[in-house]
């Protein structure tokens, strides 16, 4: 039926229908607000889980030895020898006397004439080369020779040949120096691999003499191994680096006598890592506590679309800030999660070593109940504990046993993983493919179905209103026509 907008009655039918539908929409608005509240709760839970996940990710480092047994190595001759120490290195002083650095082998050609162009064919510049294979040899770790073969013709340029060499896996590089007008070939590694007396690291094939006869390459510098003494013991290395007893020594120059390498616990590095973990834990605790302390403003329900249209962006932002306040207040999964996290710190750990509780290394929970279980650190005591017995600190935190011997970090991880799992069941995560996978999603899905059904019902109700008003308008129009006809007839009779 065509809608008639009050032409016969003079009434503003559009406005009347809008007002009637506004009343009809009240249940729909309430359902949409409920859905928005569920979305806010879901997002709030996911934010909590994100913070818990960040803390959980830090726990791996808190289980590793290098967090507590980090070492620092200092050299008395940093310009000649430096060192880095792993957690397995023993504290103490190591004397290193470097008498020779490792070096690479270098071969240099005779100088070419001024007219030579490395980008022109070899034969066009006076060489008489037929197409054939040319070889040289390098040596592996065991001193066995490795053959490297290249095809060269008179149509090739010198740079073509050099590109073949440089693209091969041969521990060699070669280039033409324009200033010297010479080819330079050198090994890309230091040290002696060819154990044959009188031969170098690159040996040219005697039958194919392109490298020695055509390029006229001759050894300019032989390779050398690094030579040094470790606490008086003579040693060599093919490289200017040597690993010994958890320490990596780097040689950059010969030393003036003995260089003293001192290895000690890097207490500050360990301290900083533990403090970073404590700070992240306190940040998470504060976030969880704040979610339970926030005041709930029930007079600030989510805004409807119609309400937002009548407000500025700033007004909407301020309103929703109040509406979202306390959205997770009273959620037992958070309050119980907080309780379990706090409890994970309190019980003693049977480490079989010096430290069995947090308080012994200077870490306590805040005595102010308003802090909600934040950790407070006596920095001097923590540093002292790490300096005197880092292994005992590690056991306290990271023992992987079950029961009374389980380390504090593992206990905390158990509590966090349990809380994250419960929150995931409640609110899912960003990768949840379906609303069916978590309880808030199921409630949202139910509301979506109810909202969809109610919207269809509203269409039917609005159609009914318009049909009724259209019928009324039609009736009034007919009455007006009949009245006009009667008046016309009375006028003719007079």
C-alpha cells in the first residue's frame, strides 16, 4: 500500500510514526547496549591477557643460566686482545701473549701496460688464448685439496674471468686494480690450510698456466696462523679468534708482553634483568588491581547511534570513558588470578642451597595493602646475593622440579597460564575464528540473533503503522470528497 503523509488529515504522519517507532525500539536499543557491553568486556579481558602474555614471555629468560651467571671480561690491552665470556667461564685472570696475527695469502700479477682494458677481450689485446679449462686448488680444514675449474676463451675479458672466480665457493676473491694495473687474488680467510711445505694457499695447475703465465700471478704474501701463549702455553689459531674454556678471545694486534683478561660475574647485567622482570610483574599486578578498583558508573550505559549523532566526538569520548569504567569489576577470574600470582611468591622453595625464599635476596611484597601485592626490591641486598651466590638465586627462581622444589618463576608461570586459559575461555583472543569458541562470544551471538529477529519485527510494526495511517488518510479523503459533493448539491438547490 502506498504511504500517504497526512495530506487529507493535515497530520505529520512521518513524525508520528517516528515517535511510535522510537518507543518500539527501546527493547532493541537495550539489546544493542548489552551487546556493546559484552564487546567492551571481551576487549578488556583480552587487554589483560595481553599484559599477562608479555610477562609470560619474559619468564623464559628468568629460567636461563645466563640471566643469573652473566660474565664480563675485561682486558688490560683492549687494543690488542679483547674477550667475551659465557656463563660456563670460570672467574679469574687469564694471561694472553699474542706474538703474531693470523693473515690471509695474497697473489699479485705483473703490471699490465697502459693500454690494457679489463673490459675488452683478451685476444684483442695481444693474448693468444684458445678455449680451455684452467684450474687452481685450495685446501679444506683437513688439508685436502679442492679443485676449482673455469672455462676461459680469448673472447672473454679479464673481468669475465674474475667474475667466474668470485662467484665460485672457493674462499678466494680476485679483482683488477686500475691504479696499480695489476690483478690481485687473495684468500678470504686467514690461516694456513695447505700443510705441504713450500706451497701456498692457492696452487695453480701446472698444465693449465693461465693464472701464472697469462695473469702472471705470483705470491706476494703467505698466509699465517695466529700465534699466542695462554698462561705460558704456546698455541696457534687459523683465525684471530679463539674459544677456550667458555671465553672467546679476539686478537687485533700483537701484545706488549702478557695481556691480563679478567673474568667476573656481571652482577649489574643480572640485576637489570631481574629488575626488568619485577617491573613488568608490578605493571601487570597494577593493571589487574585497577580493573577491580575502578568505579562502575551504571548511569552511563553505552550510547545508541541516535545519541551519538547529537553529541560531539569529545562528548562521546568522555561519556564512553565513564561507561567503560569498572567493566571487569568483580570478575572472579581476575581476582582469583591475582591471588594465585601473589601466592606463587610466598612459599619457600626447597633448593638445597643458600636461598629458599624471596626475602633472603631482598625482594618482598609491599606492606601497603593498597599496592595490591606489588614487589619491592632492596637493591643492595639483591646485588649482594647475585655477587655471592648467583647459582642459588637461579635455583630459587627457576628450579624445574615439582612440589616444594619448584622454582618461583615456574610457580608464577603455572598461575599465569591458568589465568590466561580461563580468560581465553571467557573472552577468546584476536585469532578466535568464531563467537562459539568462548562464553562471551556465545552470549554475543545469542544477542545478534535476537537483535536480527527484533529488527525484522520492527519492520513489520512500522509497516502496520503506515498501513493504518494510510487507511485513515484514505477514509478521511473519501469523507472530504463526499462532503464536497453534498455542499455542491445544496448550493445548486438554492
